[in-house]
C-alpha cells in the first residue's frame, strides 16, 4: 500500500504517547509527525516536528499550524486519583474536546484516536466518576466532524524497549505482563500494539468505534505478512 499519512500526537512526554510516537516514527507509511506538548518530548527524528504549547485549554495561538494532517492520536491524560469530579472533568473532557474541535476545524479528512481506558462508561450514568467522564468524552468526540473517530480502551500495557517516560507502576510491575497475557489475555497488550493499531485504523478503518484490548491486538496485527 502506497498511502502516506501525516499524524499529530499529543501526550508524547508521557508513557502512552511516547510509545505511540515511536511506532509512528518507524512506520514506513507515516510520512511526518507533529508532536504538540507542554514540554519537549525528548525525541529527535527527521520525520518529527514539535510545537511546545503550555495552555491546552486555549490552542487558538497554534490552531493555524494544525492543518494538513490525516490523523490525531490523542494520548494526553491525567489520573483521577485525588481529584474531585469538576477538576477531572476539566482536565479530561474540556481539554480533550477543545483540542479535538481545533483539529477537526483544520482537517476535513482526519481520523481521531482517543486513549480512554478499560471500564469506561458509555452510558455516562455509572457510579465510577472517571468512567462517566471518559464515557462522555468518547461520546462527544464521536459527534465532531471527523472522517473517523475511534476510542481506544487499553488495559495493562507493556512499554516499548528504550522508552524514557514510564509510570512507576509499569516500571516495577513489567514482569507481570507475560502472566497477565496467559491468565487474562483480553486485559494486556503492548504499547507497540496500541500504536500499530492506531496507524492501521487510519489506513484501513475498522468496524467498531470502541476498541477494547482484544480489538487493539487484532487490528495491530491485521496487516502482518
């Protein structure tokens, strides 16, 4: 396949975003990558361009630089631990929808991939606060004028070798990955598979808008020789 894509990645200074970025940089059909972040991602590559922007609640100053892309892989997120619902809602729903709205205005042929999580509540009515907020975020992203919008719900993720930005939990519990894969295969994937799946849904589409772990793994390997 000769199709080339141009990708925007957010959250590349975090674990998930860095893993997705590394897959984009080595994929032959990803022509260029724009990282938008609040601090440098720490990666250099001929394909890579970076915009440092401190205020993700107002992307108006950089909106004009967000045009000309086929995909946005939105990997920026925060933990709900220690946060009340209004704060978490602002940092999750408000921030995400604001950025997504900006890239949708600049790109009429865009696939938007949002990193959500296992247990997200699509009904928006459940008792778990973070799951409700993530569910509303997913639902309202689907109303924006993207060519395609996909919600990724990964579980435990094995980091890519050489990653610098690892959450402490994943750093110290990486040894659990083969055990989880054996006991609960639908709860564990690699970060490489998450990145590969995002690229593949951009190139080939998928018949589900929500990708659980089993879908992520399936799509990641759908184009294997």
